[in-house]
C-alpha cells in the first residue's frame, strides 16, 4: 500500500516536470483546430477545408500525401476540399496528424537516437497496423496507421528532455538483454508509452489514439482496446526474427477474442506481406523526405 502511494507520488512529480518543459513539441495550430472541430459531429467539409487551407505549407503536404502512391488514387487531387470529399474526415485528420507529428518531433533529436531508424520502425509499424486493421475489421486502417506511427514517441521525449535517464535505460537494456519497456521502470516511474499518451492528449488527439499509445505494449484488457491490440501485434511481428520467412513464422500472443481474430490474420500473412513490404518502402520515401526526416 505504501509503495503504491509512493509510486503515485513519483509518477505525478514526473508528469509535472514534463508539463513544465517550455519547448515540448506541439502540433501546428491547424492540426489542433481540426482535432477540435472533428470532435463535433456537425462539422462540414467547408469548415475542415477552410482550416487546412489557412496553412499553405500543411495544405501542400496533405495534397502531396493524398496524391502519393501511398493512397493509390487514380485521379489527381488538386484541392483540399476535394481531398476531404474523397478521403473523408478521419483519413484527412490522420494524414494531417501524421505529417504534423513527424515535423513536431524533429526537435527531439539526440545523439543516443538514430532518427532515421526510429522513423523507419515507426512507419513499418504503422503500415503493418493498417493492414492488420483492414483484414481483422477491429479498427479503421487510418486510425491504425496513425496509432502505429506514434506509439513510441515517448522514447523521443525521454531522449530529448531526460537524456541522463534515457542513457541509463539503454545501458540497462544492453546489459540485461531486456526490452526498453522492461528496463525503464528501474530508472523512471512511468513507461514511455504513458509519456506518449500524455503528449497525445495534450495534442487533443482522439481518445482511441491516446488509448492505443498508452496500451501498445500489452498490459491491458485486450478486448477493451482493439486498436492497441493491433499495434501490439504489429510490434510483435516486426520484432520476430522470422518476419521475412513465410515458411517458419510464429509469435506468441495472449489469449483473448481480439487476439484470436488477429492471430488468424497473421497466420494468413503470405496473402498480404509482400504488399506490406512494398507499402513500407513507399511510406518511408514519402514521410522521410527532406521536409520530414529531421535533417
């Protein structure tokens, strides 16, 4: 009982320190306004389009993304309003959030983190999550992509703003051959996924995305958070040494209704894994270009 209370005090103190950081990454005004607007079910295409077009740099990137091979549209989209009509509110919001987050986290560079490898993994997780969502019907592909992309942003926050603790976590990880998740609680009172979820809430991201980040490492009710299940499985797949071997592939998944559904999709990976690999390459080429890769 006393230990639990002490842990709560330490957690509260940590988040107070985090909130006191003045240059903590923020999303651009346009992204925050869109997130707020789309909380209202009465939002219109005109309102969404008008907000995005206020920021021509963001609008240009959204059009580039929409017209990239990643979406595979047959006709070119030349206006934001057309993009909103074709893709829908949720896809446009997730595209906007994805581009904005990569830009916002450029300042989180640290010599202990290879940003190129970090974002390659994040994008890979996003693409795998999208395909798991599409095949399992446990979440929308767009939400799954965004959740996969941002699930580890707490690591960047630690590397940038708590570098001493971050180095200790890495040292412990390498010495004990454990995971980052298992190593960090011996150094800080919270997990990086909790930090990421805290940041996502400050950015006014939808609750299901915040929850997906918060529970992406598996300590949760697997049937209560299907989007978190998807990201959890994507991470498991990417961590497997046999990810590229379709003849000898297996990962351990907890027992639950959602996990059983995802297990069937994963077991049929030979039907979609080649598409995923090609899409990962396309997404990395677009999202990690000169404007977004932190150089």
